[in-house]
C-alpha cells in the first residue's frame, strides 16, 4: 500500500530452486521481512524495492535460505555500516530529521535473525541504495513424521471484539492489526501510553493489547491509569520483548491480566482473546 502511494515498484523474486514447503518460524520470518521492507520504503523516494529469496545450502534435513531486500534509497556511508544494527543508531542525523525513526526495527531484525540461526548484513554505497541480506535455517518436512504427527488444533472460536492496540512501532502495529482484523475484530491504535489512556476514556473496548515499552508514557503507567479509572473489568494483555520473571511480575503488578512476548505468537494471542 505504501509502495503504491509513493509510486515505488515492489518486486518479489523467489528462485525456482527454493523448496515450496519448509519448516521454520513463519511469525519471526514475516516480521523480519516486514521490518526490512518498511525500512526500505521509509527511505526510498523513487525507484524500486526488490525482495529476493535464494538457496544457500541444502542437506538431507536442512535448507539454508538467504533473503535480500534491495532498495534505491540514499544509501549508507561506509563508516556507519558497522553500527547500523545497533539500537537507536541511524546513518545520518539529517536523514533522521527528514524520514523519522530511530533504527530500532533493524535491531529487532538482527535479534530475530539470530534466533532463527542466521546472520544479517548490509551492503550499501551513498547514492546507490542498499541491500539488506539475512540467512535463516529451515528443516525439510518428513513424510513419515507428517503421518504420525497429531492433527493441528483448530484456532479457538472468538467473538468479534473491539480491541485497543497500544504500540509505538508502526510495523508491529500493522502486524497486530492484520492478525486481529483477519479474525473479525475491530481495532483502534494508540501510539503511546498517553494516547492509550485517552482512547480508552473516549469509547468502550473489550480488551487492550498494551506494549510495555513506549515513549512519553510506558505500558505499565498507562495500565495503572486505566485501572485507576475503570477498575479491572476490561482485560489488558501486556506485549513485551522481555520475559524475565521480574518483567512479568511488573506487568501483573501494574494490573495486566496476562502477557505475551514479541514476536507475537498468533495462536497464543487467539487463545487469550477467546477467553475475553
């Protein structure tokens, strides 16, 4: 949609040698690609963006794929390439002022890629665009295992809900919106804790998805304010990148009913919403 608005060609090229069926983590893979494409769209004002998928190596049980997101944006200076994946690092302060953002999405990509057993890198020259590439390991499906595996459980049936999403990351907003709207829920988005408290006071919601770390007011403070005015009638589900006992305890102490970690597990989220 953004590519069409900016009149930028968005192309996908999957090599014929890539197997049609592999086992991996589709949620993490989807979030990595969405983050990289969103990053390319943000900095590309004309030209094209291409997503390419290639086979790097194959064994009897495993397949290593490489993914490449190529853009025709402004490029990255050589002295900034080594720190581009660091949190809150961006190539040029003037670019930050022009396009916005902190580069946190690239840090998330790096962490997710490493969780998938791969590595991420960037090749770029100022004025000639950038290529963000990463590898990810997948396993070959086994016919024998498929026959003995239990049937996949159907997702729980959930009554359509009015959901408030409090999330400052645009990519994460879109992922959650797509998951929820596909399941028939209506969604309102708040970009930080202050907006979440305001939106909650303006109209009724059946459930709140509350990111813990947000600017201006974090999810813990926002939850406390909502609980102070509305009691515990509306469930609040915390969404956090951390899952340590201390972090989870802080969420529950603030008044959240449950927590899920990023990247969001769709089946787990559907299970929680079905209980509302």
